[in-house]
C-alpha cells in the first residue's frame, strides 16, 4: 500500500456544532429515514477517501443489537498528535469542529468526495453517543463523545500492529424520526461504492438478523452495468468500457444497450452520485452523439432516412455508468448533486468520442446494432411528434381541453387541488358524488391500462387509456414535461384492494416513473388505502384495514351482535362511505410514493413490468411469504 505522512498539520480548521443540532436538514438532508442513513454514508465516505488515496482496501459496517452502527477501515487512522492551532488532539478537532479536515488542499487527499469538512463532525453532533478508536503508531487510541462534545480525553487503551479507524455511534432519538437502521437501505449504497472502486472489499453485517453482504467487484463499473441490465435484454454481451486521463482527471464509462426504450445513465464524481448530472454527463452525451452520428454517416446508413438521430434517439435503450475522479471538484451546494467544473465537459467529450470511434472501427457488429437502434429511435421520435401534434389539436378542439370523463374541481389553486384516478366507472360515480367538489377532481379509469415499460412514447401518446391522464394533468409528457403546469397538487391512485387494483397501481406508477418522473421526484403521487372491512354494532361503526384490526374492532364492540362487511371493491361503497374512508383529508389513509433509490426503482419496474419472465417468477417466489390479505 502507498505510504504518506498524515499528521496533525494535515488538518485545516476553517468554527460550533450547535447549529447542526438546530438545523440538521441543512447538513444531512432531513431527519427521516434518509437522513438517518446519511450518517453512515458520511463516515463510510471518509474510509472510501482513504481507499482512493491508496491506503485502505477493506471497510466493514455493522448494525449492532443496541441500535448503533460500527464503521471500521484499515486506512492510516485519523491523526492523534496535537493540533497546535486548537491545542487539542487532531482527532478531537476533526470530530468537534465543523469545518475541519484533511481535504481542503490536495496534499493529503488527491481525490475526495468530502470537500466541506462537515461530515464526521456532523455525525458526532447528531449522535447520542459516539466513540472513536484509532490504530496508529503501534497504539490503540480511544475517545468518547456525547451529542458532539467529548466526555473523555484521548487515551491509549492498548497496543496494536494494525492501522485504521473504528467508529461506533448511536443516533440521537431527540433528533431523528426513526433510529432503526435498514440493512437493505445500507446495502444499496455500499454495493454502489464497491462497484465504483474495483477491488475494495466492503462488508455489511446486521447483528439483529444475521444478514450479511460481502461486496467485492474486480470488474468495477462493467459489473455495475451488467447488474443494472440483469433483468433486461442486452443487444450485445459485454459492456463497452472506455477510460482516459488528462490533467489529473480520470474518467471511465461502461455502456451496454438493451432492447428497451428507457435511458438509464448514472453519473458519479469522486464516488458521489450526481443525480442532477453536470459537466461530466454533458461531455459524455456530446461525445456519444458525435461518435454514433459519425459512424452512421461514414457507413451510409443515413442514405434513406428522412430524420437523422439526435442525442435522445441515440440514448434510447442505453444503460451506462460513468465515473470521474478529479482533485478539485466543484459541486452545487452541500448536497453535491451536480458537478460544475467547466474543464470536465471538453475532456470527457474528447475521450468518449475518440475511444468510441476506435471501438466502432474495431467492432463493426456492435457498432451497427447501436446505429440501427438510434435510427429506429429517430423514426419513433417523428411518430411521437405527430402524436403530440394530434394530442395538442385534440386539446384545442375538445371542450375545456380536458378529457370527457373528468369531473374537475372548481378551484384553480393547484397548491390545494387533488386528482383521484379511480378504478372503474362504478367507483368513479360514487367518488364524484362523495367528493369535495371545490378541491377534488375525479377521473375514472376503465379497461386494460397500457404497460408503458414495453412501449415507445408514440404508443403512449396514442393510447386511449393514458391520453386522458396526460390531458387532465396538463403538464405534458417525457422531455416536454413541465412541472410548473401541473393542475393538481396531489395525484391519488384509488384502486380496489385486490390483485387487479395492485396491477393498476403498478401500471400507473410505471407510467409516471418512465414518462412523468418529476411527479414522483417532487412528491405529488399518492396511493389511497381503502378499508377491507366495516365492523358495526347498532350505530357504532369502525372501518379497518386488515384482519388484525378487524378482530380488535369486534372485541371493542363487544362481539355479540356485531356485523362485519367485507369490501371486495370500491364500487361496493356508497358515496358517503367512500368519502369518510378514502377521500376525506381528515380521516383517509394515503401512501406517499417516493423514490429513495432510483437504481433499485428502475430494476424493480423492469422486473415487474418488463419482458423477462424469469426475474418476475423469482421475485414472486422470494416475496410470496410476505403477502397478506390476498384477494383474487
């Protein structure tokens, strides 16, 4: 392993942790489950930075029985000598001073994700208790903290021949809505990090359940792409791998096209998932478009085509992972979702164009498959353009530019309005009678909904089950979707509590995810949860949502003389019942649809709604034991 001096003088101090406890969302994005797990990521990222610098090849994360998390690495260990400016051990400075760390210059870490020096000190501030142990200089050091303040001095507790950092913390119940760590949630990010840093070994253990993962991928992002395309039909076997270096910037990308129509590109900068892209992504897209179009023109494949492929056409059906590592990344804000380094665009563009052009020359079979896919995409785009024009003309000609079955609300204030997408005309009729007409609109859904996972946008636009939804929402579709034109604040899917209802929900969510993704990203989509039973005795009535609640309600009402009504569908409810159980904002139960991990969401939609049967069968077999209240 590489050796380099990492002592107290490496730590630069830029000042209180009380602000973190008062406004945790500013530092970790919130106090929900997402913010809770972000604490772990902040500590793990420091270990990853040690790995990027060449000093660490193993990281272990353990969820303990007492609700704590332990993160251990075999890096150099946080410095323990005195920091002269602060007159404290360097590790104490790192853990108690907000802007303190070894990442404000390029001497200690050439490449790092944690540039703001707030990570591990924020974790300490938001933890009930926090302990650090450092193996360094032949000694094992320890120091303990509570809510950001040290309660013991740094002491030597033993001897060791190892090096590294061991951190254990328990999140503060006064801060977080939940302190229950999820093994699955952590698995997603740790797997991602192992893909992005080939050769590193990341182990995740859960003492509560004995669950265990050992992530180790020598194939790096090539394996990542194969993992993402696992349930799709690739157009060629091995991903195209491109990498290059310039001006201390290292870029790599793996590309594999599939038979689908979705664009799935995941971009990372210094291991940070740049979900809003940035200059590395724009450079990649430009280089890819140039290389494919150059091949099409060079081979004469464009000779009989009326419309030539644009960038969107060329990226139809692509799965790609691109990763850039650079010494001085510039991100938008602490959330680091968009890379801004202007020089990166041109560097990535050049690398992708040159390497891909060479690949096409040496691999004409794969090149032709990709070019044909792009040409088909261009033809589809032209068909979609005609369909959009037809949709717009219909919108102008149709009364009020709204679908005929829509019962709209009277309010035009889109901060309070709600649209219920209701399964069936019968339930739709009851919903129209029982609703709050000022703020609640009803659109009944009928017939078999289109599976948009298997459809190009031209088919989606021409579908008579989907087009009323598009018109009602008023915000467009696909690349033209404009969230500012959305007519309703809440879009609530209201379907029967059976297999058919679940299928309709999945079809609609697939459509929103693939063609109206901002609806979900900005939190506008909900699923109504209608009751399964009405338990009543005389004038007393209790609506319940599962059999356990039913039994409790029977006991509460006294058992004898209790009547039980089982609802097999929304159509069995009269307007009053539908209002008080499923539509009244003060009493209803609705589930908020969110995406915590876009990669796993994409994989799941492909499993459930894609062409491949085997992954779906496997999913059903693995999850059948969790099904309750199945009504077919």
